[in-house]
C-alpha cells in the first residue's frame, strides 16, 4: 500500500508539471492577462526623428557623417547634426526634441552618459524663442559643440549653450545658458551657468561660475597648466575609437 501511494504521488506531480508547462496554469496567484501591443522594430531605433509637438509640427531625422560612430546604446533624436569622426559612446543622449537644432562638430566626442538637451526654441505659434537660442558664425542653435571638443563622462550641456573649439568639458561638468570659449577646460564637477567663459580659461574642479565678473577673473590655460594637453590626447583616442568601431561594425 505504501508503494502504491508513492507511485500515486509521483503520477500527480508529473501531471501538474506537464499541465503547467502547457500554459494552462497562470504564473502567480491572481495573475492577469497582460495588455501588450506589437510595436514595429523601427520605433526602437536609437537614432530617430523627434515627435510632433505643439511647438514643432515637423519631425526631423538626425544627419550623421558616415565617419562618425554612434553606439547602439546611445540615443540621437531629432534635429541633430553630427560631424566627421565624432565618437558617441554608450548611454549618451543627444535629444533635439524641445530645443533645436543641436550640432556636434568634427573630431569631437560625446562620452558615456553625456546629455545634450535644450530649452524650447520655438513657441506654439511657431515663433523663435530668442532667449533660448545661441548664435555661432551667423547660425542659430539650441546647443552648439565646436570641433575637437571632448565632453567627458556624465557631463551635461543644456541649451541655450555653446562650447568652442579645442575645449575639454570634464567629467560631470555642467554648462547651462552659457557660452564656453575656445581652448578652455572645465575640470570635473565644475559648472558654467548664465555666463560667457573667455577663450583660454579654465574652471577649477568643483567650482560653479554664475556671474560674468567671476568668469572674467578665471585663470588662464598656460603651458604649465596641468591639463593643458589633456584634450589633445582625448581627441586622438576617440577619433581612433570611432574609426575602429566603424570598421568592426
């Protein structure tokens, strides 16, 4: 009798396992049927047009030079122009869906976790919001990143903003409503808010510059400055990374 009971228990367990595998038993007590919708694969692209909004009725796709590299885990959306040899690393976000356009110049790099975004540059009547626009070389932008610029890990450039050529923006540095000149250095965790940083100046690590008087007194990037040649080395590495990733793709 004991033997028969064991066989009965084994048979019952086998039946329950088979029944569950067939999908007839829901996973979890009180499980509800999921309301899912099949979404075309194209909607998941990391490079895509901006959506239609009350302030912008025209979807615009990014324009990316063939020599630039955009990591599949980076996001480039809307009216964005990416120049030659630009390296855009994983988890970077270049989102031109509110303020537009955004430009990243030749040989620059946008490293891991960097965010480029901007305040609204067009109102709901289709008129430009001039206070949220920067002008460089006679052209208007929400965010302008020049040539040979390094945007190091987790830095943020939030428009209206511009960064001049040959400038290094350090890790977790922040630029907002500001213009940063050529050949500048923003050391890690520094910030420029509402000011113009003259050419050839640096902001020490952790320093937040919020007045033009402070900006004008910033120290100059001299030949003996510790980070004088940092950007050159970073540019070299990232231009070659872009080329290498493109060849491997």
